[in-house]
C-alpha cells in the first residue's frame, strides 16, 4: 500500500508542499493511493459468489453447476487539484531572499488547500461542482448507512445504572458497525467532541488501547480500530457537525468506518501523487505550481460504512 508521501516525487518543492497539505488534511496520512496513467481507470468491482443450492453431494452425484460470474467495472475519472505559490522578485532588492519566501509561501498555500481538501474528503459533492470529487457522505452505499438506533443514540458518561446500560448499548452498536466492514475496518473517523467522549468511555470499559505507527507516532484505538478526529474547517466549524437527522432526532452525527487498500476496498486514484514544480519567473513573481489527480475508488462497497445517529445530548 502507498501513502501520498511515498507515491509523490521526493524533490524539495514537493516535500514542502506535502508538509503544508498534510498539516491541515491529516487524513492523507491514512489514505492509500495507487497510480494509473490516463484520465480514468477501470476497476473490477468486488462481488460475492453465485451461491450454491447445496454444499453436500454423494459419490457419482453432481448437484452443483457453476455459473460463470458477470463482473462489473467501476470507471473512476480523475479530478484535478491545482494551486500556485508566488514570491515577488523585488524582495531581493530589499535584502530578503525571494527563494526562501517562495518556500514559505508554498507551505502556506498548501496548508490553505488542505483545509478545503479535508472537508471535501467527507462532504465533497460533484453535483454542486463537476470539477470536484464526491466525499464519503456521497460515495457510501445506501445499504451500508446503518443507524445506531431508530432515533439515534445518546453517548452517556457516568456510572449510574442508566448510564452503564446506555454505554453497553453504545459499544455493542459500534462493534456491530465495525463488523459490517468485511475484512475489518482499519480506521474510524468522527466529530472531535464525539471522539473525546468515546475515548473516555472506551478507557472506562476496557475497549481502549494505544499503539504506534511505523514512524513512531502515537495511535489511539477503540475496539481494535484506529480512531481519528475529522477536525475543524478553517473557520472553526466542525467538518462532521451534530446536524444530521436520524428518525425523530435532528442533532446527530455519523462515524465513518473505513478499510483502506490499494486498488481494493477503498483507495484513491492518482497519476503521480502530488507534483510541485518551480515554474520560473512570471512577470514580477517567482512561481511554484502544484498539481494532484485525485479520485476515490470504492472497489468494495463494504469498505466504507456510515454509522449514523450518534448524539451527545438528548435534545
């Protein structure tokens, strides 16, 4: 499997852009990318077997006749993400280094793009912008949107009988959603306040543990799955707010359970990852140009499950 940083060129300009992009779009440190030439890919979609009328037979009996599978193909088309960074050449005459300023501006502009990209990973909608990609909310298969309760479920803290009963129900519903991801979820993404509450709860009932990734970064796991805060938009608003409706409740949020893979499960199609180039001088400016092809490929519909209806308050 390939992370964006591994699949992208290793030149200093690209690395500087990646630093900025990942600082505000941390999901790029989890997502698995694969590269293909051209403007689109053709991916054979995951399928189940045809089913057997019986799995038992007698000697000299042949009750099962195999039916050749009819594969279906996804044809994801790449979306192009692009931005520039500029520095005025006159800075040199004012005892500043234009190249240093251009490097800083590359980081800052990439960070700005990261705010938008992190939000679009979850909420992107190409119906509103044909040049954009659909995010989790719009690519999840309707059969895998699973309410945790008919009218949502309040995640309660405390040690009263009612609170303990609610906590047991909550962990049962969460584990039910985890099991729906065939092969097992690798990550869970949720609202930051919801995550904070889940961490407190998981620690108190024994479903929390810590680990480290290959770079030595701390990982937090609930029920054996890495958990992540979806974060805030630049304006400070939640990317996954408590504004969804489940049954009669209108103050709900969702947890997205993901199994990342490379051209299997859920992955991201690209050409060569993020490519940043020094474009030389254009008028009064030194310019770096950044481009990245990007498109989600949900090869197996069960690799993305939306557990909806989670609440922190009753009203």
